C-alpha cells in the first residue's frame, strides 16, 4: 500500500484550488512509509485522491504537493519536465533582455515546492529548503545536467529555515568546478556575483527591473544607496548620469564588490563614496549634519520573518522612510522596498504614508513596483508575491 495522508472533513478546499500546502492541523491520519521527505498520496475524508506530495513531519506545513495529476510519478522525468518547462517560459525574457543571470525555478510558483534555482552565466545555484527538495537532490541535479550539460552546479542550502524541516544547513559543490566569482550582465550593466559567500544564492535577481526604473530618475542627482549590498542600484544610477552615489552597508566584502562593480563598468569612481555604517545611524547622522540627497534608495533586508514580528517590522520601515524623507531635497525621489512576503502591499504603503506625516513632508507615489518576471506568482500560490516597492516624489 502506498503511503497516504487523509485530511479532516472540509480541509480539502485549498487543494481543490491547487494550493500546494497542507498544514498539520488539516491532517486526520497518516499511514505507510512516512520518513522525512517521502512521497505520499493525499486523500479527502471521503477518499477522493487530491494530490501527491512530500511529507515533512517536523514542519507546520506537513505536506507540500508535487503534483495534482494522479498518473504522474515523482521521478527523474518529473523534475526534468518541470525544469524544461520553467526554462521555456523564460526564454523570451532572456532573449529580450540578453540576460546571463536569471531565476530558473521559483519554488511553488514553478511547481517545485522548496526548490529555488538561479543561473549565473555558466554556474547554477540551488537552494533546497524543504524535506522533499532535499530528498530528491540527486534527481534535481540529474535533471539540471540534462538541461544544462555545460554548467557547474552549486548548492546554497545554508539557510536557517531548513531547521523547521528537520534539515541541517549545507553548502556544497554538486557538479563541476565552481569559481569564486561569476560576472553576469543585465540591462547593459555588468555585475560581480559571489555564489559561495553572497547573500541568498549570491545575488538579488528579483530587483532587476527596479534597478532600471530607479535609474531613470538618477540623472544629475546625488544618490544615497542604503543597504547597498554589492552596489548595483548605484552602478545603474552612475550609468544613468548620477552626479554622485553614496553607498551604505555593514559588510566590507559587499562594499569592496560594489567598488569593483563600478570599475568593471568603466564608471567614474570619483563620484562614489562607500561607507560601512548602520543605515539607521547614518540617516540620523546625515540629518544632524544637514546633509541632503536628491535620490534615496531603501532596499533593506527582510524585517518580517513571522506574523508576530510584523508590528516591529512596521516600526523599522516607518523609521527609515521617515529619516530618508527628512534628508531629501525638495523634488527628490525615494525608491523604497520591502522584500518581506508577510508584509501586505497596502500595509507597506500605509507605513510609507505614516512616515511622510511624521517627517512633515508632502509625498506622492508615482510608481508601484514588484519582483522581476522570472520570479512569477502562480495564481494558485499568492504567497509567491513578496517584493513590493514604491517610487515616491518628496515635495
């Protein structure tokens, strides 16, 4: 008998809408082989087959659905089909923008729960964050080598969230030789990516379109790039004719890479200042000094990691936006972001509005921004939408 999970009465509704998560509270019984990451069939209380997924006994999300097709096995061919389909769906975007770095698999939104795969030129970086993804590592690697035979493959599953799945953090070579750095290009800008030590899988591909949008306002402006990481908003701004760019981060490695990104694009390094300082403190210092900027970019790390932390996160977002508005020259442009999936867009906009009130500034929202299209949001998985941004004019 195959391993099976049976749901409580009425708890099948989300699966009938093809949402891929089953929470522990929805499960009435579980029978058969039920080791970490094993494949289980899911049935309703009245014995209707609903889907086939990966079992994760340590997680609140106890089953993540691989497939809603009863005759589809979770084998090598399954992962090969999913990866080929994802690549095909991105071909037009890759061709149109000449991308050498893009997200190939956006987890649940591409039908592979817990699997994130980014491509940086000839290097593929995987993050396997769920028990099922970890269980099928070899199949995923096989499918990637089948689709991309010339690429090296590296795993960056060194993420604390794996502990919720009963998994250890891991970073390792899966295939080929992994260089310390890779150079990708987007929108005509070259970017250095450190796949071994960089954030996430090495870089934030999701901000690609927003970097270009923010750069449209940068000509002849003094730009402050907060939480700059490797400085790519700044490189875009310089390429678009910014008068100066000040980059803030608390990582010397990130700031050094930001400097090198300016240099490899043959941009004017004399227009740049790279400063290792906490952004909250730096903004307060600039206010005290009376220093002002005509464009400010706020792209902070995720402030919200649980619903319990939402109120605290709102205070953080409000604080940095208020301080940024207070040091903005009249007519300046604020590009402000939240990458926290648990932060609703309307709430983020309200926080920015409250910041404007407290700053005593009149602020107009002129654009609403989201994640790049290689980070799609499946209609049956709205949680896939996480990156939100506003372009604001501070009057």
